[in-house]
């Protein structure tokens, strides 16, 4: 409440304050040690669950429950964020001491196909609230058009540091580099410096595309973003963190491994990530490879060059685009994205290399791979 009041008085009005609700502090990580059929119900199973120090018997109806899984355990007496209160009860003649939970019960998914299974980073007895960031308060801030600096976590943290007279803690803007020089791997050509005064590109090789860590997924979801995969999630995470929009291209889908920034040709057609073919205008700024367009600059990427589960090498874009140009294209296409929203209001022209390096270092850490030496700027 004190922080919300302080930010509001500083001109950053708190429009809403939300929390997870329920007794999330009771939830722990548990291991399914054994699964056997329920004697009186075909669709139910009886599970032996290690909750740390002792094993309890839990009746579970989830179709995906299996031996060896680490999952969410709610002991009797817990009120879940969904509003359900867990009680020790006999289910079709078998006593069940608690419940194994899905993300739907956590109110983290609209519909779950089964119990949540941790794929790493969790161990028996861990607090689920700490692991998944549950129970934290989320402040929603109404940012006025003149406060583009406040469209990032760092921007808000800077304001809070000033309010509380505390030092501002910044993330690390460095990345471990390999031996291959990026200038031998890719090239950037800017044909319209008015539309794009600065373009930074970095390359990472040998990544493995998969789910993001739970802490990253939870932070993105708290900001209203859907988790997609570790590479795309990192670009969105750094966008929210720094205010700098980024775009990840599948490096091996870029013709000639080349980026060209130019205006669209009259009548040029382009299929965006939402699978809609659009007719571009000569006023629209385009990101192209050696053959043709791969993205609408500052608005939306293209279907052809998107990162998929088969992607192994990534070229990461971090650019500064003319606010008026992006505003006109986004309005004409009827597309307001997290990226265009920030570009339209004007981003920090000194931030491109820092944000690109921040994201590429997270990719190396989370998705593996080797960062190419240097950058194209």
C-alpha cells in the first residue's frame, strides 16, 4: 500500500492490485512414488506420495499421473486459489490425504489436462509459492503517454529508487562469447536511416528450444503475456524488463544470413506471425533478408522466419525505429503490439546493445548454445 501510494503521488497511478489468493503457503513439491488402480473406480488411481519425511496416500483422477513425477501437493485444510478447500476424505472407499494439483487449481491456466509436473529446478519439500512466485502482489500501473520511461520494470525501479532514496539495482549487461566472429556469420544493411537510425544484431548457435523456467513464465503471465518457448519468452522478458523491444529470427531461415532494413515496395504482400497475409504500403518499414520481407519493423514478425522447436541458431534484433513511422504502420494495419506501443512513444536510443546482450546472455544460460563474438551495430 505504501509503495502504491508513493508511485501514484509520483504520477504513476496504480489502477489495480492483485494477488494469487488462497493458502498458497501450504503447497509443497511432492514426488509420486507409486501408482495403482483404484479398487472401486476405473478413472481414479491411488498414489503413494513422498511429501518429504513421510509418504501419504492420495486418490487422483488426473490422466497424466505417473510414478516418478514431481508435482504440487496440497495437504488437508488448504484452500486453493480456485476456492476449493481440501479435506481428508474417503473417495469411493479409499482415504485420500490431500490432493495433487493442476495449474487450473492454481488459477494459472483456464483449463489443465492433468496435474502439473515440474520438469526441473524443483525438489521434494520445496515451497510451491516460492518456486512459482505465487502470493506476490501485482501492481498494475496506468502509464500516461509522456512517460515512455515508465514502460519497463527498470523504469519503475528507477522511480522507486528515487522515492525511497535507495540505490538502483541493474541486471548484468554482459554475455559469455565464443570464438566465431558475428561479422563472418551475418550482415546488416540499412537503406532507410530516417526510419531506422540504429540496428543491433547478435547471433547465438546451438540452442535448445523448450519451455521457459517457471519463474520466467510466472512473471510474464503476471504482466499479461502468454509463455511460448524459452527463446520468445526471453525476448518478451527483456522487453518488459528494459523497455527495449526485441525480435528473434531463426538464423538458418534468413536468406544469405542477411538483414536489410527498407521501405516496402508498392503492392508487396507479407504474411505476419498471426498467419494473415497483408498488403504493405511504401510508407511501411520492413525487415528483410536476402530474398524478401521477414518482419514488419517494430510491429510484428513474419511466419517464415519465426523460432520453432526445430530452431538451433538465432539472430537477435534490437533496433531503434522512428516513432512516427511505427505509429502510422501499426494504425494502418490495426495492430497494436507490446513492441509497437513502446516504439510509438519513443525508446532510449542508447539501450539497443545493452538489451540485446542481456537477452543473448539469458539465452545462453537457459537454452544453452554459444554466443558469437561481438555484435553488428
